[in-house]
C-alpha cells in the first residue's frame, strides 16, 4: 500500500464545507470527506509549523513539546523506517521553514523538491523602483513586503501561484514514479498560510463588492488596534479564496491517482497543522492562547480498502499519532530507537475502539514571554509564561502557571469560547490542570518546567540552569534579514 500525506499549513477545521461550514466552497475536500474517515477531534500537539512537523515525522510529543528547532541528525523518523522497509520516499514542499536555514526535513527522504519563493524563502534580489501599499502600517514589515513583491510580481496566471505549483509537482512526481512497488509521498503546501493573495476570481467569489484596502499580509495585532470591521472581514474572505484555490488543486492530485490507477492501493491523508484567528478573541494572528480556531486540526483519511469510509470519528487524536498509525497500517514494527510517544488511531478507523486518549495537550514549548519577544504590542500574551491548552470531550482549559490567569470553556454550549466558566467549575479546571502536569511528567519535561506548572513559581524563584536559559528567550526560527526595497 502506498501512502500520501497532504499537509496544508494554517487550514482551519471550520473552513471546510464537510465540517459544517455553510458559505465556504470546498467541493473537493467535501467529496473526499464522503470517501474518508473524518476525525472531528484532532488537536495540535506541538505548536506551530516546525514543532508540528517534528510531531508528525517522529511520532513524539517531545519533552514535553517539540520547540522550533531543526530536525536532529540523530532522530529516527517515519520516512527512514519506511525506506528500510522498501518504500520510495519523497518530499514535495514550498514550506520554506522545512529546508531553509538548515532545518533538515529533507534529510530523511530519498529525494525532495522545493517550490521556491514562498514567504521568507529568499530566492531573488531583483531591483524594482517602487511598490506602494494603501496603508503600510497594516502590513508586515518593509523587508518581508519587499521580499514578497520581488518573488510574486511576475505571477499572472493561477497555475503560477504556490499551491497550484506544489500540487502540480506532486502530480508530475506520481506520473514519473507510478511504477514503484510502494512509495511514501509527503506533500507540504504552505497555503493557505498568509500572505493571502489568491487570483481575483477567488476573491470575487466571496467579497465581490469590497472596495477597501486589501490587507493580504496583515501584521499580528489586536484587531481594534489597526483594522476596521470591513477590513477584518475582508481578510477572512481573502483566506477563504486561498482555501478554495487550494481545494481545487488538491483535486488534481486525486484525479492523477485515479488516472494512473493508483487510488485502489494508496492511503491518502489530508491534514493541517493549526488555524488562524480572523478577529475571534479580538485577534488577527495565530499567537496567544490556543483556542479552538487554532488548536483544532483537519484530519481526513481515505483508506484504499474503504476502512472507515463515511465515518465521523470523535476520539481525540494528535499529530504524534500519525507515525505509529502508518506503521501499524503497513504491518511494520516501530523500532525502539524511535521512542514513539503517539498511539495508533487505526482501532478508531476500524471501530475496534472509540477513544485512545481522554485529553489533548496543545501549545508551545513553555517559554517566558518578554517585551523583546513581543515585538508588536499584538501578541495577546501577558508578561509571564505562554499557556498550554488541555481539551477533553466537553471542556477546554487555557492553563497557566498562575491560577488566576486560567480560563475554562464548555465546548458543547460555547464552541466560540466566549464565556469563561472557570469560577463555576473549579473541579473540572483542577482536573484538566492535573492532566497538564501529568503530561509534563510523563514526557520528561525539564524539572523546572514541571515545578513551574505544579507549583506556580514566579520568575524570581526560577532556577537558572541550562534548560531554562536555553528556552526562556527562544524566539523561534532565526530569520535572516531579507533585502529591503522601496515598499510604502
């Protein structure tokens, strides 16, 4: 059996028609959902882009969550295990963070192809005279906008956009490699991540009458600080257009599988790493506490034998479960060296089990949020520690070392998480907080981190040892400075 993983960065669960959205146009994924098992409770483990890929490729939560760091040379990964068992492995991506700056996610595969030029991928130094924005204060900073203009100014047709190029590359690879006995293809599309600049016909599908500023790459901020109500609504429509374009081109991959007579022997998994806020909780960003809009992931699985076809699965699953599940489906034992922490969700697919865990813990590797890290006033993070989210069947706790900063939401009655009910449900908050501390212990979090959540130590009491020093000022991926240009 072949395996294809299609990862769509920043694709929100609730922006797919099959998941209950009544205004989105996602006919390909809607049809795919009818042929698949749809996991309704897939949640982020390690946040965001790179940490989630660590979870997926290694089958591990980390210690306790994977931070934003390169793939370790010594890590044993899913594609390497598949290689040892006769699989041809391939990575096709335009997600720059996987390859740029030596992040090494190409290493485990037989081969890889990168579609160049998306977001921070520095491919051009082309000179240009001037590029004017309607209101530069609403957009990403000047160097990123000049980089964006250099790399996209020549695009005139839909098939020149990034998602179409990634999916076209996947179709071409399938045509050239259909003769292999078995393969594992990882297709990593950065769309629908910002910047949101789909062809105009997709924008007109959702907001044909809009006549304001097109803030296609907004800064991360509190919405009331810099966006009008109309501008904020339009940003969400630009994103919707990007999703619909992506949906269409994923359909090309599915059509290619059928045309090459590969669908009958190919497992296809469509997923996402996290979502984005479009004004919810007062945010235009994907920073801050991980509410449902961010933490709830897409996961649709089409098994060639029809296992799970048409099922909506309510058991909680997470990205570290992907690697052990694939090995389980293929009848391959996970090597002890992988130190798998995830759990196969194959029993959920077959109906043998209804759940494999009671609670999902989601978040960044816990870091100290300082003024320096909050480069914009925007991050919706108070001074202090970043939060972890604990989600079970009915409840979600935004956990914090300081009990006064915790929030609790009852999801069946408040999926938008607008009503913090922690004062009325202290027992449930305590129960979910204990799940967080158990998760930290079980996954061998540094001792200072376990104490931080168990005892609520303040900064003055925190020991200054190597683990703490290493992570307390972590900013994520180092962005080399792009070439500035005349962007106004």
